[in-house]
C-alpha cells in the first residue's frame, strides 16, 4: 500500500488543535461516519506511553507538499454535503509546527506533545486502513479529557484514495458468473452441521452448568463435613469429660458409702458391746443380790419402788421406817395393798379396761401411812 495515493481534507486543523490541547487530552476516539445515519466506532487511543508506543516512531505519512497538487482534484470531487472548514484554522500559534522537539532523558515520562503527535499518526493509519478499496471515507474525531468527564472538541475529516480503480467497465479476465446448481445434499449437510454445532454448544453450556452446580454442591458438602467433623471431635471431648466426671462421682459415692458403712458397723459394734456390758452388769447385779439373799422378784419390786421418787422419799423418813419395823404394821400394809388391788381388778373388769392404780396402791397408801 502506497501512502502517497491517500490525501486528507480537514485533518491538519484537527492535528493542530490536538497538539495545542495536548496537556488536557485523555484519549481520542475515531468514528467512520461515511453513512450519516450510522456512525461506526473504529477505535480509541489513550494518550499513555504504553498505548502510543507503536506510533511514536516516525511512520510514513503523506507529504504536505504533495497535498497541494491533490487538493484541487479533491476539491473538485467533494460533494455538497461536506461540512465547512474548521473555524479554528488560521488561529495564532497554528503555524509553529516546525519547533524542535524536547529532549527526553531516559527514565523521565514523555511529554504530552510527543503522545499527541503519536495520536495524530494513529488517526492517519486507521483512516488509511479503512479507506482501502474505497474512493473516500468520512471520519469524525472526538477528543476527550482524562476519564471522559468532558469532550474537548469534535471534528470531521475526509480521507481520499486516489489509487482506486474507478473503471467499472467489463473485463475479460473476470470469471464467468453462473448461478450455482442447487444441491439438496449440501443444503441438508449444512443445515445438519448448524444443528449439530448448536446442539454441541448447548451440551457444552449444559455441561458447564452441571459441573458448576456439582462443584458448588461438593463445596457445600465438604464444608458441612468439615464442620460436622469439628463438632464430633468437640462432642467426643465433652463425652470423655462427662464420663470422667461420672466415674469420679461414683468413686466419691463409693468412698462415702464405705465410710458410712464403716461408721454404722462401728456404731453397731459399740451398741452390741454396750448391750453385752449392760447384760453382764445385770447378771452381776442379780448374782450380787442373790448372794445377799435377794430373789429376782424382790429385785423387780425394788426396781418398781425405786421408780417413784416420792415413795422413796416417804420411806426414807424416820417415822415411816420406825412404823415398818413393827411386824403388825407390815401385815396391815400388806392387807391394805391386797384390798386395793382387788378393788382395782373388780373395777377394771366392770369397765372392760385394764386396771388402773387405786387409792390403796403403794403410790397412794404410802403417804397416808406416813
């Protein structure tokens, strides 16, 4: 592709404005608007060192001196629908294109003027690439500030291809055009191929969905199993602690029961020993009384008499003892007691109740005798 056969109308003005607004430019957008009703976006170039690197080298561009010979032809071919010339053309400072470029030291960021010049080369390259095989194409350039918060300007230019073959007459070297013969087999094969391709795509999508769902379920299952495993380990630890506590409680209970049984056995032994001692004392007392001439009946009577403090106190009085020394008084006391016992028995038999002490009993007659 020869660059000299392409010319641009209105691009120089756009380039001058880009160079003048270089510090404020963030990115450039190029659109194909040959069809006024439909704009086709061709590309976007950010004014960064990485994005503009392919266009920072000197690229073959159309010589400005060659444009003067082509402008007359291009101007004659321009249709009436083209927009007027850029109103910014001819402003002061637009002719300062031959100024020397700033020297950039290695490691320092490139100046915005270099990046803006690279964007101009990019616009030319994209426009030429989209005009191949066409007589002309109309393009729109939109220049935006960083992050697109505002549009700096928008303008149009035309790229013309002067090397396109405009001879549309018949040519002998062209192949003869014939209507292809219909082939139902090829149509059926093409239709089945489309169906099989669509079916394969659907199967692939279904497989992705199934695999994704299975993966999610497996992840949920794995997380649940891990959580249950941790809970089971914690439960095992709690069960071990509970079993240890139960065993300790049983051991303590067994110790307490053993101590209680030992105390009960000790108390029972002491009780048995005390009973045996009491029995031995009673036997010794009976033996002593028997040795003294006191029969068991007399011992029981003595126990009964000694159970009444008032009677014992009465019998200890000197006057009572003096009266009891007389055999006649003892005989009268015996007759009196026997009469009282008979009356008590008759009264109890009449009332159907056990006999109760009567006035003639020892408890009642002993004070009277005194």
